C-alpha cells in the first residue's frame, strides 16, 4: 500500500469495486488488491438484480447502468437435448402496483414484489 492510500480494499469483485466507488465519492484514497493476476475474459455478472439497482440509485449512478445496459424482456429455457422447455415473458405491464396493493395483506416478500413491480413499470413505460 502506498503512503497516500487511506484504505486497502481486498478483492476486486462487485463489493470491493462498490466500496472503492463509495470511498472515492467521499474523497478517501484507496488501493484495491485481488488474488487474480488479470481481469476475467468471460461475464461473471450477466444481470443486475432490482435491489442492486435500488442501491445504485441511492449512489446516484443508476441512470448510467440503465443507459448502457440491455433490458431483458424474456428468457427462453432449453434442456440438455436442445429442446425448448419454457419461455418466461418479463414484460409484466398488466401487473400494476395498484392491482398488487389491492390485496388484503402484504407480507415482506409481497412488499419487495410491489417495489420491483413499481420500478419495472417506471422503466418499461
């Protein structure tokens, strides 16, 4: 660690990089070290979960990810033989926050679904 660094971050994965971003925004100098000798060549994070986008929004960087990313509208699942097993359409525009909130009671997981649906309707409208 050089004399100018105030923090040492162990690991250049998502958490380490996010910590670096948070420290940089606070003006704290840091150094990131990782056991890998070079960056990986394949994707290790093909998608971003809704909670991650919520955190990115709190950090003021969600729009960059949404602008640069590719929105997924569905997933087709294939078996080992190559035969199509199912297709999941992820454009749930008919499921609105109003229809979810009309339910008699919302458990914790239902509340999470509600916030995800509200977010999804914002970015797909």
